[in-house]
């Protein structure tokens, strides 16, 4: 396959690739300054790889051009966020950027560069996944609580308002819905987390039978059944049991700790019941206050409804876009989905309020 003769348009495209590669390398180096150990080394290696790609375009251009374009909008956004926001947001954007690499269709890009970009996407996805796992519990509670407050209270005030009652009654209903929903969310989260912690405690090894270990029959060795019950294979359980008994039945050897080695406690992953309850209360309340704001400001009728819809729409789009961004999916699609679901639920409630108001009248 013959290499096409480059044109002026090709050279402009190479220059754009050049500045984009440089900007991406700066992003990875910036992120590396906030990390240590293995993650830092991986980010620096990605920056070095972008430097190799940069050299390819410099060679084609015959050296540093006199004038260079600005990096494209997405790359500039990455650079701006890298200095201001947490790395998980930047890595999520970088994952999308690596996945949109044009090198697969670029006749002047060698196959190895296109392959590099695909691998880079997987590397960045794995780095972002670490942050997603650390953030998932809190973020789930935040999005669920805020979104529930937005949709449920918007549906409530629209449904009540559609019956034709006075604005003061709509305001009272909205505030009551905020408090009732936030308290319900907080109480539910408290019970859920506390119950999960109690279940985890019940699954952890205990020292109940430790005092009996010195008196067990070494040949019968029923201790192996304990290890088998914990999931070990029969042969491995028998070896482990003999080793344990050989230690605890030695003269002067004290019995220390539970007979089955416990895994790391899951309590830190579950979190605090009070912390979960408080965060759920606040997240729900922060979402539920938004639909009530127009009536708090003294508006009523159509103007209050329009402003409530606009405010809630912006909030729904924002939470949906954030979910999409952090999950590595297209933010616009997730934002639109969140908006349609929220407004759909509110529309059903509003229509029911209209029907109820007509029938009551």
C-alpha cells in the first residue's frame, strides 16, 4: 500500500494532532502529581506514550512549525479540569477522548499508534474504575437522594397546584413533602446500613470455640470441618486444621484470636449508619427545595410552574450528565434520560391533579 502524497490540509491536521498529543501528555503529568506509587507511574507512562506520538507528527512536519493551532475543545477542557477538579472526572473524560481517537482512519498514522490509543483507553478506564469504586456508594446515595427529592416534590407541587388551590397551600404542601421525604430517606438509610452492619458482624469468625482447641483429638480433628464450612477444600482444610492444633496444643502456647482467620472488615465499606442517614436527609432536601423555590419567592400560577420546571430541568440535566461523565458514557444521553424520566413522572401527577380538581369542582 503506497503512502498518499501529503497536502497542505494534511499538514494542518498533523499540526492539530501534534498540539493535542502535547496537551494530553500535560494532563497525564498533571494528574500524576496528585498520585503516588503505581498509579503515578502508570500516568507518567501514558504521558511518555503521548510524547512518542508527538514525535511522529513532528517528524512528518519536518520539525517544529512556525505556527501551531490551539488544542481542540475537548483537550483544552481536559487540561482545564486537570488543574481544578478531582482526577476521576478528568480520567472519565480522558477515557472518552482516547476512545474517539482518529488514528484508526488516519492514513499517515501507523497501526501501532492506533493500537496504542485503544490500549490507552483501557488503561484510563481501569484507573477511572478505581475512583468509581471508591466513589460509588456516596455518589449513588447523592444522586438517588437528590433526584428523588427533585422528582417527588416537583410532582407533588404540580399535582397539588393543578387542583386549583391557593398558592399558600402549594407552598405548605411542598415544604411538608420536603420534610417528610427527607426524614423518610434518612430513617430508611439508617435502618438499611445498620441492618447491613449487623448482618456482616454475624458472618465474621468468633473466638467462641478457641478454649476447646487444646483438648481436641488431633486424629479426629473436627476443626477441619470449620475450615470446610468456611469454603476451604477438604484436603486444604485438613492441613490447616492440623497446623492450627499443632500450634495451640504445644506446651505453654497460648490460644490467640479466632480459629478461623477473619477477612478484612467490611464495616468501612458499608459506612456509618448515622452518616448515611444524615447524607440521605441532606441530599433529598437539597433536591426537594428546588421545586418549591418559586412559591418561596412569592410567585404563583403559571409563572411559578414554569420557573419550577426550568429549575428542576437544569438540576436533572446536571445530575444525569454527571452520571454519564463518571460512568464513561455520553453525558448528553444520560442527561436527557434523567430529564425525561423526571418530567414524565411529574406530568402524570399533574394530569391526575387536573382530573381531581375538575371532578372535585
